[in-house]
């Protein structure tokens, strides 16, 4: 099985050493891990190895690398809040109930 490379195509001026220092400015575990994954990619680790090391899916690793390539650190750390939409409440009076 061929290992796919995790390739940073645009460093946006960052080096792996600079990112190592930068990641400590972030309090969230998720942000810290995303930066750590980009550092591993910059150092030449392949997607499969990074995924196994962090117990994540390969597609997740590829997504983080793509986000960094497109938008740098800001793009990597930008998270969109997903909402489930409005809740649908049932009208209890419209339910048929059987009372003795």
C-alpha cells in the first residue's frame, strides 16, 4: 500500500520551528493538534503516519493540510459552527391518549 504524502504547498511564511512556538499561544486542544499536524507535514511525515500517531482519519489530516495551504494559520484554525437547525416540538395535545 502506497503511503500518501502530506504536502504543505504554501507555508505562508511559517517554518516548523515558528509553528512550534506559535502553537503554545492557543489554549484549545483542537487548535494545538491542528498546528502539530501541520508541523508533522512540514517535516515530511506522510498522511497515514500522522493519522495513526494522532488517532485520526486520513481524510481529517488531509483536510487540515488543505485548510493550511489555502489560508495559512488563520485558515487552519477557522472553524465554522455547525447547527442542527430549529427543533421540532410535538404538540402533546394532538397525541391521542388512552386514559382509563
